[in-house]
């Protein structure tokens, strides 16, 4: 068995595709009406579809998971975040862990938690 994808739930597929393309360079591999597979194995699913499958309320900003990305030019990435045309809500501004890794944590447009850190 192997893990194939990670799925996150979003309210606006087009807005999310733009967000992940412009900030992370992810491209659409497959787009099927409310289900979008991006490069790196990230899947976006429309909230209405997801709610229909699970028959449960969606808990936005649940802080139970995060998408983790590594970026060598973390200062350049933070500048890109600051220049993004939509407001970015930060969980942690740029910080350095005691082991020397620099990271920033923030939400995507739907409250999915993202961490971008320097490679270890």
C-alpha cells in the first residue's frame, strides 16, 4: 500500500487553484468539476461535495493537520506572501526553532493550515 494524495476541502476551487499556483508553483494535473488534482499530490475538493460524502459539518481552522512545504529562499517566499493580492492570515510569523529551522505558518483561503520551512 502507498499514500497517493492528500485531499483538502475548499469553498472556491478557482481561488484555491490560483493560490497554490501563484505561491507554491503547483499546477493542475486533472480538473473534474469540484475535484482537482495538483502536482505534488495535493487534491482540492469542493466543500459541498465533501459534505455530501461525509454527512458532517466541516470544521475550518481545526489545527489538526497542516500542509508542509520546504523552501530554501524563505525570505523570498515571505515577500511573495506579503505581496499576495488577497490578505494572508498568519498563525506564526517567521520564526526560528531551537534546532535552527526557520518557518512561517499561515492559512490558505479556507483555513487549511500551511507551514513553509527551510530544508532540514
